[in-house]
C-alpha cells in the first residue's frame, strides 16, 4: 500500500509498466465468468456441438431408412433371414437369407486382420524403434502410399495376378496339408482351380494389404508417443532392446493398436469394389461352404453386383435388409473396440 501526496492511502494495485494500455483495456474483468466469454469461443462451441449432433443425426437417419425399407421385404420373406443361404428375391414367394454373406464377410475380414495386424505392428516398431532417422520418413511415406492406391487397382491385381499366384505357389496346398483337418481350411471335393477353391482366402489377403497402411500409420503414431522416461528406465534396469519394447512400448501403445485394428476391420467389412472384381473374375457362381478355400460373396459385393435388380420395392428391400445387417455389424465392431479401449485405460491409469 502506498500513500498519495495528500496523505490518503492508495489502494489501487500497482501498474505493470510492461503492460500496454490497450492490452489492459482488453483484459476481462475479474469475476466475469461465462458472461465474459468471447464471441469466437461461443461460435466455436456452437459449431462443435452442431457438428457432433449432425453426425449422430445422419447415422440415426441412415439406420432408420434401412430399417423402414427392410421391414416390408422381411415380412414377405419365406425363408429364415439369419440362417438361410438362399437368395431368391423375385416372384411372389421370395426366399433370402444372409448366412453365406455373413460368413464370407466375417471370415475374409478376420483373415485380413490376422495378416495385417502383426505385419503393421512390426513395421511400426521398426520405423519407431530400429530404423535410422534418415530412413524413418521415406519408409513411412512408402507405406502410406498404399492407402492412396484405388480399390479398383487392388481388385484387378487380385483377380488377374494375385489369385493365380496363390494357386501356383502352393500356399493353399500347404495350408490344406497342415490344417486340412479343420473344416474352415479343408479344400472341398472337386475344387482344383483357384476360381472354385480360394476366393475367400484371396479376398482376405487383398484386404490385408488394403488395411495395412491404416494399421501401420496409427500404430506408428502411438509408439512414437511412448514416454522417453519409460524406455530409458527399462534400459537402465538392464533390459535389452526387445525387453524394453515388450515392457514399455507395447503396453503403452496397446489401446492405439486396438483402435487401428478396429478401424481396419471396419474398412475390410465394407470394402466393395475390390471384392466385387475378385468375386466376379474368380468365382462368379462357385457354391458356398464354410471353408475359406471356397467361393462366396460379401454383403457389399452382393449388393453392388445386383444393383440392377432394384426395380421393385420388394427386391430393393431385400438388399437393403442385407445392408442393414452390415450397418449393424460395423456398429457393433466399433462399440466393442470402444469398450476394450476404455477398459484398457482404466487399468493403465
């Protein structure tokens, strides 16, 4: 407290000479609270809330649309929609089911994950933990370029080259000789060509290459954010390079790897163009079975391949019912991923 020249105590706070008069004028009054919120903050808050509400509304409207279009067709269906593999939507007695499409979609996507996740995590660990600095960015850019390749290119490559490479390389025969006692790896009788024996397996491998850049990029970003103190602490305690990765890097990046895997799974479940080309070229009429070395169609390829049949509400409703199942399947996958990540955070905090 200072005293003025008149002897009256001066209770005003001292003025900082480094603060300009204009800045002092713009400083909000103490105790202003929410009333002193700037216009920019209010606009940004409104845009953020509106964007989130718009996305939720769009997803809800898509689900409602699919459900409303599917109910009339399901009411006329004379077969079990969940367990039947028939697909006859024309005429007065439609019989259609999703058993075969559900199996082909899920099995090919699981094959893609089993191949892409270990490979993507390995590439991410190499780029973040082992690769020299001059190699990290160019190698990461090359991997990311796989995401820029159009789906139609993957489909043509899989149909015209990769499928026949799988047949001629003996990969199918090797898996069949080792794991043939498992029904899903057994080659059906009479299946001697790639067009009737390996379609699901080929689709899974092509999808693995397509989702590899997604898993690699997200895993790389998570591994790169591992605290340096965690890694140095493990090394200071005598851990080797691999033991440091196993005890510090992988546990820290596990939620990110799970998120990347589920994002890749969602891409694999909904892929249309590449799968459609492979199915059309290799197995246009191959019968379906539980073996991955057999033909079949996914939800997306069946809907896209028969879009010309959308000439009546009954036929359209049948295909939209299959689309509704795919919509719910991807929703469940993302919900499970969210639960797993939240539980992992609870154990790591």
